[in-house]
C-alpha cells in the first residue's frame, strides 16, 4: 500500500471511529425518545405524526436529487484541489436550494394542505393538530434543505468530529423535547412538532457558523454561472429518477398504508423506520467515511484505489449490518415488548423485513457513490431508477387486491435484489467494474457468511424460552458466530494475516506497558 492510500485508510478508520462514538450515543437516546413519544402521544397521534412527515418528505423528491448533485460537485472539486471552483459551486448550490425551497413551500401550502384535509385518513377531532404538524414539518424540511451545502462541505472535508459533536447536540435537544412532553398542558402533538422545528433551526445555525469560520468557500456571494448551473441541474434532473424512487419507496408507501390500513399501521411502520435508522447508522457511518475517498480517487484518476474501496466497502457495509441485525432478527418480539409499552400490530414483521431490505441495499452503497462520481448518470438512472420506481405502483396493486401490509416490504426486498444486479452490469459499462469478480469476492462472500452465522443462533433459540436469559445468550452467540464467519469465511488469507498482525501488535503493546 502506498503512502497516500495508507494515509487515506487511516483517515477512514479515524473518521469511522468518531462516527461510531456518535452512533452509540445517539442510538441509546433515540431508542428512549421513541418510547417516550409513543407513550405520551399514543398510537394514533404517533401514526399521524409519522404519516404527515411522510407527506412532507414526498416533496423532497424535488430537493434530494439536487442535494446529491451538490454533495458530488463539492467533493469532486475538492478531490481536484480547485478551491476557486469550490467557492463557485458552493454559492451556486445555495442559489439553487433557495429556488427549490420556494417551489416546495408553494407546493406544500397548496397540494399538501389539500391532500391532508381531503384525502388522508386522520382520526376524528385531530385534523387541526394534523394541520399544525404539517406546517411545522414543512418549515423543518425547508430549514434542513437550506443547510445541505454547509453539511456537504463538512463531509467533503471529512471533518467527522464536528459532524459527530453537532449530531450529539441535536439528539440531546430532542431528548429534552421528548421528556418535556410529560409536563406539557397544551396539545402534545402540536407542541412536539413546534419544538422539533425549533431544534432544527438551532442546529442549522450551528452548522452555518462552524462552516463560515472553518472553510472560506462557505462565504456566500451573489453569483451565477450559466454553465455550472446547467451541469448541476442536468445531473440533478437525471438523479431525480433515483431520488423519486427512494422517496416513494419509503414515504409514498407510508401514505398508501394510511389510505388502505389507517394510522395504527402507520405507527408500526414508523417504529420499523426508527429501527431502520438506528441500525443503518452503523453502516452509514462507515460509508460516510469512505464515500469522499471514492469520489476524490475517481476525480484524481486513481481507479484502482476507487475500485478497492467499492469492493471492500460493499462487504464491510453488509458485515456491520449483519453484526447488529442478527440479534434483533432473532429476538424481535421480545426486544420490542421490552422497548415499548405498546407494540402496534404488524410491528414485528415490519422490523424484520426492513432489516432484510437494508442489508440487501447495503451491498450497493459504495457502487452508488462511484456511479455519482462519474457524473454520467442518465442511462443508469433510466434503468436502475426506473426499476426502483416500480415499488410504489406494485405496492398500490398489492394493497388494492387485499394483500397484507407487510407485502409492501416484500416487494421492496425483491426490487432491491433486482437493482443490485442492474447496478453491477451498468457500472461494468460505465467504469469497467468486473462483475464476475464482484459476484465472487462480495456477493458469494456475504451470502456464505450469513448462512454460517445464522445456523447456531436458530438452533439455540428453538430449545430455550424467551426472556432475558435467552436474549443475553443469543446476543453473544450471534455476535460470536458472525465474527467467526467473517474471519474464516469472509476474509481472504491476506486479510486474516493483516488482522492477526494488528491484534498481536496491540497485545504486545499492552503487555509492555
């Protein structure tokens, strides 16, 4: 490994460690926040908040594609080392987000208000509160939207310490909001929405102040570059297909569940999405640390290192999720009953299917980053994004013919598998990715590790009664089986030698102290 690659690897490891500290801290607090909010608001109000948040998130179809363009261009120019171009990209990004934010505000106030009051399934007597939640959710969304250029610069510069500390501050403020609901005398659903808007505004101010002091390109100036505008909007236009698919998969299906099944199912879906966010954080932290290096390596023309990161990142992303998800999959019902005083119907099956879905998706995370780095995404989005868009209509058909709500997630899993293979063949055409090597080194690898890791926990759970004893035993058995599977099946000989050297080196240092 050359010095540059070694330095980059150490930076990835350091940033990943910082982000994991942040994850464990925020995970524990978020789990408690979810329990408090569900208990204080009740199942129906919790479902109302979840589904209205989904309606607002539908408007992010317009913004998320541009957000991806902003992140890509900032990181790409940083990889090229062009600071003047970086300043122009930042100012142009702010201009574009202001325009998009104005459009979204108008759409939310017209289409969003009409849809909420005319079409959605809201419990009797809660429509006024639902409208308050809609307005607060819209403005919270806009505040987050306008901060995208700032957070993109923080991640592009790989200042994960700042990102971690600000994230921990945010979750502490949300904890204060959740606990204060116990003492709130006004409508608690409305108070919760208003307070979260206040938290969003404060956190975005913190981001803006930090960026202005640390990065000179974060000083906005009135600027317009027709060529740059066309490049960024053109990139975002094609990325719009993939963004639309992602939003419709999560929030669009949530709205369908409200129309066909009611707010109780929305509450179950909301809880499963919170589990999804908590578990995904373990992989997202790693991917967030790796992604800038993939884009910068591509921008610098170092395709060998970029491909190495894509392959290793795909495997490690899946392993991290498997390590965390397997104990939850084995003990889902018991964990939910311990965590929540009330477990809405369908929550157990939703949580299990969501975990399977994100494990399949995790294999593609680094491939998506490489695809975005190329900037040439039209054909890719037409093929892969078009396949992903099928999630919404197929879910509608399934619910229309009377299928159970969980079939919406089964459809998502099947389409995720199809899209994984489509990405492989599209990236072979775009950047020369070796499909056969990926199937052998990554896909066969993670499938073998999964089968090897699950056999013993399944056998053990069949003869021991549910409770603390089985949970603790399952936790250690699942983690042990997964680690051994990764080491003996998932690692190459060279990787096992590297692990042995690192472990022995640490032990010797510890023994010499």
